[in-house]
C-alpha cells in the first residue's frame, strides 16, 4: 500500500531540524510520494530545492491568498515559465481566504485569476485554498474554466456541499485533511461521503491539522495514513482500496509526478 501526501509544507521552519527524519517516517508509514507546496513566490527556490533533493518529492509554485498583497506582483507568463521546471507539478496554492482577510479581497481575487491563467498556459493543475469564499471561488473557477481547460484540486476542503458539487462539475478533485477526523466535523464527513472515490485526494497540510489520534501534535506527512484509514472506513472500503484510488487520482491529476521507479 502506497499513499500520497498531496499537500504539505516541508520548507516550513517546523521541519528544519529534522526534515530527513520526517521524510523517513513518512516512507515507513507507507507514504511514497510527497508534494511540498509553495505559498510565497519569494521562497520558491527553497521549496524547489527540497523537491530536487528526493525523486519522490514534488512541488508547486504559487502565492497563498494571505500573501496576495505582500508578495511581489507576478504575471501568468512568469508563473508559467517558472513552472516548466521538471519538479513543479502544479500552480498554487492560491485562492481566497475571507476568514482571516489578511490581504484585501480584491488583491486575492486578482492574484487567484493570475494563477488560474498561468495554470492554463502551463497545462498544470491549480491547487486552490478557499475559506468562507464559496461564491467568489465558484465564480472565478467557472469564469477561468470557460476560457479553456482548467484542472485542479480544492485542498484541505472544509466548505459547503454546494462548493464541492460545483468543483466536481468543473472537473476538479476534492482533497481531505485531518480535519475530517475531528469530533466536530460531521458536516465535512457528509461531504466526504458524497464525493466519489475517484475524485478524492488525501493530504496533511503539515505542519498543521494533525488528524485524530495525533491531534494536538505537530502534523507531518506520515500522519496522512490516519486520515486515509478514517476515510476508508467512512467510504466503506478497505484502506488498500482507498490508497490505490487516491494514488491513482493523484497520478491522473498530476501527470508530471512520475514515480521514481518509472
């Protein structure tokens, strides 16, 4: 059984002192592939270097909505050019976060659209962060999909069934983190029950959001196995079937992420 942690942040200071040990523990837990996600264009080189250090670690390129006003302005041509690196498999994370509003909403929307256009130009999936911004997220994804083929994933999904349905209709996948295991997350579990197995990914978003039974600890990629086991039970399938399905879904969405053995 081999799992993919489709969204983690190995460049964050939380892992600086023991990154190699964290990666080794992930492998021991059956997590064969990791995607370390870029949140600031100014830190992309460090993210990319981690991906370059291991044949089964990949990365993305993007600006988190919290950073939409603080990071240097980039256009879709620049993002598309940087994403040509063989280790870059997606554009993001990008999107909208109206919960914290750490950047002006107009700046978030503008940067989100730039990323969507870059993803189309580069023919790469979009990794979307959305929180309390369902209507604008649906509108922007629908608009940008209307301009040409756009694929991607709504990562660490915590939103409404309506957003999940809209994303699925646009061809996007839905990724679940350890939040789905939390005691107060029954509404999210109902969304997970409704998402088809062939449209689902799993992730940690490490170092955040450790799943039960690790809640309260610093999260790390090895813990995606707990989330996967929980989702398997929720979906009424074996852990092996869940792992096979989500890994196949990942390979289909991110075709640049070829297994090292290939």
